[in-house]
C-alpha cells in the first residue's frame, strides 16, 4: 500500500490507556501503537499466541495457546502493513473449533494476545519495578477454513513460521488424511493495538535523593531473551542439518538477544 | 495437606481434550494434568500471565499480559499443592480493574493462561510438527484487594516472583501514595488444568518407510529456553550486584535450559 502507514482505528475495544489511574507516576510510560505493520510483526514473531473466546454456556472466557500467522489468501504478496487475516492452527483447541463449526456465518468473537518479556527493570522502590516488554492484541471473528487450497496456503504459512522454508523442505504433498484431519481458523480482524515498554530504570525523585536507599538497593535492567540450543536429531534422522534451518536457529537467538539489549539501552518512552 | 495430591475437579470448563478430533494421530499425546501443585508451579514460573475477561458491552473477550503469583493471605505458609488464590498486578490493566470495581461482590469471571515453549519438534511431515510446551489455565473470579495488609502481602509476593528476596532488598516501607495508587486483584480459583507435550519426533509409519523423505528431511528437536543476560546497572546505581540477585539470574537461565533439554530427551507422553 506504500504511501500511508495504516492503523487500526481507536475505539472502546482496543484503546490503550496510558496508566490512566496513575498519570503522575514516572516509572516509565508504556507506549500504545496502532500501526498494522508493528502489530502484525509482533503477532508473527510470537511462537505461542494466546487465543481467547467465550464457549457457550460458560461464565468464563477460555484462553488457549495456539500457533498462528498473519496472511492473505486472496493476495499472498500482501505486506505486513496491509490488512491481513490471522490463520491459526491448534491441536490444542478442539473446543474452539467446535464452537467455530456451530457459529457458521457469524464467526466466533476472539481476542488474540502476543507478548514478549525483554527484561526486568529493577528500581529503588518495589512499586517502580517493571518489565521491558512488547505486546500486541487483536480482536476479530474466527471462521473454520474449509477450502482445500486455502488450507494448504495456511499450513504452509504456519509451518514456515516455525522454521522459514520448512514447508517445502518437509515431505510433500500432504496426504488426504492429513488435510482432512487438520482444522484451521481464519480470523477476520476487527481491531488491534500494541503496547510496549523499553528503556532503563525510572525512579521517583524522593528515591533518587534517598542516600540510604541508593547505598543499599541495586538498580538496573536484566535483559531476557528466548534462545535456541543445539538441535537434537531424531533417532530416524539421516540428514545433516540443512543451512536454511541452522541459519534460522542462530539468527533466532541472536536477534532476540539484540532486541533485549537494545530495549534495555533505550530512553524510557523514546 | 500432605497426604493427598489435590486436584481440580474435571468439568466442562477445564476438561483437557486429548486430540479429540484426531485420536488416531501419533504425533505425540498431549497430557492433561489437574494436580494443584503442577498447575500452580506453572503459573508461578511464568513471567507474564495472560488474563482474559469480558468487558461489559463488548462482543470480544479482552486478554492482557499481567504479573501474578499464587498465594494465601489467610495462611501464608500454604504450599503450592494447597488451594490458593492468584494475586495479579497490572499497570497494563486499567480496564479490568474498572470492571473489578463495578462488579463488587460477584467478582469478574476471568481466565488465566501460562505457557512455555520448550522446543520445536520437526518431523518428516509438516502435519506432524509440534512444540514441546507446558501450559496451564485457571478459571476464577477477580476481586479488587482493598485491605492494606493484604495489599502489602500481595505486593511482596509479586515482587519476589520477579526476583526472590527483592521486596526486602528494595526501599521500604512503601509510601502512602504508592499503596494508594497500586491496584491488585485477588482471583478466587474455580477450576484449572495443565497440558504439556514433551519428547522427540513422532512420525507416521508411512513416513518412516518413505526412503525419499528420510533421505531428504532433517528431523529432530530444537530446545528453546528463556535466558537472562548480563545485568546492566542504572545510571544512579552505586551498589555491587548482590548475591541473592546474581544467583537467581544464573539459576533462571540454567534451570530453563535444563527443562528444555530434559523435555527434548523424554519419550513422548511418558
């Protein structure tokens, strides 16, 4: 779409409150973001999404960890900043897919959350402790994918989100039984937002003037990131670890580490 | 409680389906667990919980990342296998706390999810790919904590979940403004369950007999864990990193790595 940076419109559902209850607190402002590209990137970079829905007859929403990826079956070349659907796959989610089957044309209202912790922020006062984090939330309606070509598109998208290029480097084509037994949901997005916190410790003025506290409390940021270890071949593996895989495993740890270190060194709210 | 291992009763809300839709699939059985100790340990070992609730007037559930910890204000010596409340704290959650204020005596129905990815499981067929993971879900009713002693109990519990012993090693006592501006929720648990998958690759028989596939597709497990990097002191820090902190940071990375490696080496479903 090029020229404009598309945003989800702000409404009562997705509005990010900036510490409404404690506007005078200086522990660091959490920043709200509505740009599609930023939100979709966070969703796509998250190994487990948390998908919530309301099962009929229960007072409680249900939240399930699932694997998902943003994409467009109608326009596969769409970029991350374009309007996209979210495809999700879950062997963990029989209940939700059952709801999806029942809901038919209306779709199941769902909320999808993606969150990363980038570091501990340890201040003088316990009340000024925080995390550096990145989080995104999407709202939308879930539909069961029934078209076979769309199923294949979504399975490739999701498989390649686990390891890029993995789909074409696994056994193809899928068997009829595999396609039949796999349930996928397409979520038509209604709105979304992202929220993040980065930077160093933000302490209150009275704590920065408290000699006793400054002389006794360690303050700083501890970066945190997700890392991949040495791959462990299966008992039936006969193949050397291919380059597409080893490069991704190395980059995964390296990129996450860089993100955590860069978050720690930023000015809060910058 | 000692003698018995308490479990949450199975009902329609928390029942873990064991791949109901694909019982013949052999990719590895996800195991359902109802023991309080296992579920509470997973919740307490998770840096960001995903808390879902239904805001009045919206069709969508809302899921927020929050910090929480299981505990018992009435019996602080209770162990992880005992019935406990979940205390949560969220500057990210003004909307939920507002709902909490309105809901009064009834409490707000919530779902809390905690999930960890322990590894990628890469099989011959894309459809037999999986994650090693540990996940827990709790259902309950949220109430605003108004009693000052209970607020202090919960803040200590939650602060020490970020870094053990941090509360007593930060600036104490809290100021009146800090206590007043901090919103905490106590969640009375109604039910819960956990689900996990560990072990190696599980491929279908026809793939294990497919010479072309075996000679071309790398299969195995890639362990994944969360790690903490070198602590970065704040600009106003004057103190050497204390032992309670450095030991925890080291153990965090070491323990998570061991969990991921041990999950990778287990027999699936064992």
